[in-house]
C-alpha cells in the first residue's frame, strides 16, 4: 500500500492528536470535525500546504482572515498533511497499514491508550524536532505572522490612495509603475511593495503602465479577479454597480477568477474581457478603438451612449449629483470633450436631446421635455 492511498483513509478520520511520551508516539481519536474533513478533501488546500505559491498564499491568507472560526481546523488539517508526507518512506507497508487501521477503528477513551507504538532512534528524534520547527516557521510565513523572537526593521502597513468624484491622479509606485487613478476610485498596496511583492488592490478604475520585472509579476486584485503582468499597459474598470471590464493595450496579461478554480485566460493587445459575478468571464473580444481609456488623456467621449451612463460618468468626472426629471430610457448621447466646463457639456446635451437643466453648485437637475 502506498502512502498516497493511506491519505484517503486519513480523510475518513475525524482528527488525530499526537502525543510524545519518552520514546513513544501515541495516536488517539478525536470527535469528527467537518471543517477539517472538507479541507482535507480540497486538492487546492493540499497543494497550498505542500507546494505554496504567491497566489495560493494570498488566497488562503485571505480565507483565514475571512474565516477566523476555521483557523484551528486549518492548522490541524495542515498538520495532518505534513505528518503524512513525513512518514512517507519511514515506515513499512505493514506498519503504515496497521497504524491507520488502528486510528480508524478505535474510539477515544477516558484516558489515552497506546494504539500504535514504535521506537525512534536519536537521529529520528532530531528529524521530528526539525520538522516541527520548520513546519512552524513555514506556517508563520504563510499566515504573514512573525515569530516573537524575530525582529522586524519596519512594520508593514497598507497604503491607500483614493480619489473622490471629480478628481483624478497619477501615482508612481516604487518599482517605476505608473497608475492613472480615475475619480471615485481607490488603490491599495502594502508599504513593502516592490521589495517583497508587486500586488495592488483596485476598487474603481485605473490604467496601469507596468514596469518590467521578470522575477516579480505585477498583480492587480479587483474583487474576484486577479490580473497578472510582467510589463504591459492595461485598463481595469471595476466600479461598484458595473460589471468589471479589462482592456489590454500593450504586452500580455493573465486574468483569473479567485472565486473559482478555472483555467487562467491570456489577453493580447487590443483585446478586452468582461466579468459577471454569477457567470464568470465573458469571451475575449477584439476592440477597434481605445475610446474607453481616453480618460487618461483628459478626454471625455460618448458614442451613442445611454443617457443613464452619461449621467453616471459626468457625476464621477465633475463630482456633482445629477437628478433627472422624466424618463431617460431610450435616450442616447454622443459628444467628445477635453478640458470643458460641465456647463458647456450640459448646453450641448440640452441642444441635442431637447432638455433643460438647472445647476446650483454641485447639484444639477435635468428636465426632459415631454
């Protein structure tokens, strides 16, 4: 029987706790724990424990933070996986089979009985101690927690860059990446960006001109979407209320759905992709123009755009509140502006759509003529 087959038996266990008594290793049975069993059955969890990557570390760190009640179960499930790997090749097939058969068949008594015992040589004791130390340090690192004895030169904190409605900005990151952050948008990253990682979180819309670094991929986290690039330029729009949309203008990017374990998609220049929280990514499409990213040049362009979307864009662009009196359904507007006052755009809309407007400071009322 191979050890990987015993892992299937291990999944059927509730949970085993290990006790050390002089030179004996004692296994006792605990009550069934559904959370541990579910984690053991997840191939992605086992892959993370045995072969962690930056992306899997990020996913499971977030999962632990969002599910604090399951941290203890995750620790135990991880210990079981590491223990099984440690025993591989150290026991005979008969010892392995007898150990798991006893664990499965015995119930927990009032005092811990010896279910399976075997003696260790000093070198094996040293190996066990080393495993415990390495496993502990590894898990601390995966969870982003430093052992108390380790001194950190500088505490890592989150940095937030936010633009309210009516304001845009250009952010230059430590690695040389330039970010055009649109209005009503927020960019978040850690203070060790460019040193330990190149990950940012986006809520809203931004255009990224990514500095090349083959050893450290640049990753944008926007809701469930992971967008990864080595050196490229792309736009992400993930404002609340709209389906996220990604446009690539230069280079190549990889997009992934963090909520589903699906095959990553690759975008090439002048391609776009949309995302729906229920159905996932749409098909990749080619685009004829880059009108959607003219905003980074200060250009506001509408091409037969529904009036509802025009109003939403004007509110974000100028930081105003627009109220519509009448039914705007079926109305569309076209126009292109650069550096124009809002009043000039409203005048153009009034002439094209036959409406009236009243503006008082940051409040605008549009009256549709019947």
